[in-house]
């Protein structure tokens, strides 16, 4: 019996169907051969659950798929956590143009004379 190919699309569809995920990002880290994936999964089913319980829920939902691949990592968030993080990300990048200025004072490295 031949195993079906695991792809970003098949994993995304399974998570939406099985966990009622509202947002799923899957990235094939294996260069397209379908052996290593990383993911961001947003589902209301994660509400009130610890990180370990969230991952167990995902691993149970994708038991057959995970058995066919080499590596799997997941970041699991509730819709509220995702919205909060998205808002923080957007507000921290507002008005920022050009390269990051970490380690500078007003865009200048301390001790220079420019």
C-alpha cells in the first residue's frame, strides 16, 4: 500500500478540518521533498490548555501524517494570543524605515563623530 505524499496543503487542510484551525501557516523545510515541516497553528481548541497539551492535541490530530515525515515542529496559539502578538508586531514596526538601529544612539554608534 503506497503512502500518500504529505504537503503543506494536505497538512493545512487536515488542521483546519480536525482542529477547526482559523489560521495555519505551514512551511516545508526539506526543500520540497515533504520530510520536514514547521508550522504556526491558530485554533480556539487551544484555549485553556498548556503548551504541552496543545502539542499533544496537534500530534494526535496529525498522527498518520507525522508518522510519514522526518521532522515536525508546531507553534500553537489561540486566536486571542495570535491577535495580541500580531498587534504588538505591527505597533513595533510602525514608522520604522531602513535597517534596525539597535545598539545606536539616534542612528549613530556611540563614540563616532559623524
